[in-house]
C-alpha cells in the first residue's frame, strides 16, 4: 500500500488484499468442512457454525472487493471516502460472522486450538 500513489494504484493494492483474503477464507472454510464433524459433544453444531462463519467472512471480503471495484477513481477524495466506507462495512460483516475459536464450548477443541498458532 505504501507504494500506491494514485487512487488507481490504491484500488489495485486493496483489491489484491481483499481477493487474497477472500480466497484464504474459502480455503479455510473448505478445509474445516472437509475435516468433518469433530468428535466432541455438540460437534455437528460446532462444525456448522464454523463453516457458516468462514463462509460469511469469505462473502464479506468479496462484497468489499465489489464495492471497491465499483468506485470511480476520478476524484481522490470521493474514492478514498468510498474505500473507507467499504472497509467499515467489511469490519461490521466480519465481526457479525462470529469467527472466534475462544468461544467454542468444548474443552477438547479449546486445547486443540491452543496448539495451532493460526487459531490464537
């Protein structure tokens, strides 16, 4: 982002970031879904919630990318205000998705999460 000198440069960098995050979220969703139901009490519900949360995060990144892509870059002030608005919408949607391993009601899964750096 530091190399961005124009709204067009900024759009390119922001879209790269958002599209990368969307793809990573989809990979995580697919891996969680592929792992199946954890063998703990309430495992099916936990799996369903995680898969749905990761799908919501993926979709939030995708929607933010669409919003940024649609912004006109003719006026820098308007463009950057639009990027801020898209990022605020992304933050709201991300927070609403509820991806938070610390809130899983399973001591077995909590112990497993504690061993994986990406879950900390």
